């Protein structure tokens, strides 16, 4: 889910088989991809072009031409782990564009427990930025300065410093969120989408239907929304979420993409 670069004011979103755009009232299907493939998380690299992750590859789509290219990077029929021009992926989860170097893409590669870099060119080249062997990475975002990547994995959050080429856990069972123990006691273990907004880190947990706010200054965290009233102890916010899978900040509002629904969570 992203701001629509082609239609200002609209939200561009996917439901795994189609790409659609909406102004909040009307929905227009841009392209139906079934049965040729699925469209999961995506990034708009240009006004008309986007790159999306599929089960074992990245796909390219041009909205002006209606073309769907099965192999932008990786092999859409075979999963694996390999860098280079003949790279392999194993269930990539999210893709973003570097905000300082637009020709670079970052991809979380779940079953390879890796974050990959892809050059957006006629012949894409894939390298590995992070390989943990333990963390199955899901969501990813970048701060405005371009120095840091914030990367979620199933039960934690890692920050990668692109200038120093170092990483550290800022949210895990063993580290520094003030309320992390309480959060883990409530069974938060399927962290996914992540965005940065006004000094906050905002994360969805896809399993427990919850949104977590965390301060970027103190890393103290709080549960602010759950899909089941009273499901999480100490949390009174009932938002009727249904598997939140994507987040978007637009015009000071926070939008949550769910299964078949886009909700505005925070507005003026």
C-alpha cells in the first residue's frame, strides 16, 4: 500500500491477485494478475512502474503498457539462495527503494533469513546486505536521512546502519524496549509492516491483530490497537482489525491495510 504516484491523493494497494487504486470512495482495478502470478508487497519505482515481491521472485509491472514481466529478479518457479544476476529468493516479504540512491532496492527474504540489495537496472544484480541464519525478516523501512534501515522479524526489530555497515537489535526478548517484556507476555511474535512517523516507529503484528507504537528516542513501546476487545491485557483500544498487513503514512494520517479493508487509524 502506497501513495499513488500516478493519481495524486489516491492510495495504490494490492490484494494478492490484483492492483487497485482508490480515493477512499471509488476503487479502480488497475490490473488483474491472476492466474499468472500474485502481487504482494510492492514499491513504485517510477510514476508508471512498480516492482513487487512474489513467492520466490520480484516482478515488474508497467501501468502504462499493462505488461507483466515474470522475472525481474529471481526465479518465479524455483526458490533458493543465490546472489548475482541469476539470483534466487525464498519467500521475499517486502521491498523498498533507497531514498538516497533510487536505483537500489532492499528486499526482506524470509526463509533465507536475509536482507537483499537489488540494483534496479536492465540486468538486476542481487547482493546480500544482512544474513542472520536466525531471524526471518519481514517488514522494512528507511529513515529520512537514508542512514538507517529498520527491519522487523518475527519477534523483534533490528536497525541497520548503512554508513557503518553495522546492525543492532532495538526490540527483542533480550533488549531495550521499556515494555518489551509485557508485549512478549501478550504473545506478540508475528511483527510485519513498519513505518516511521513523527518520531514514532509503528509496527503491525499480523497474528495478534495489533498495532504497536514505539518512540524512536526512548524505544519505549505500547500496544495501541487490537482486533479483539480485551484480547491483550492492559489494552482497551478496540479497532476491529483483521490481519493488518501493510501501513501507509499520508497527509499526517496513518492507514492500515487489512484483508479487503483500508482503515484510517490516526487523523487530524
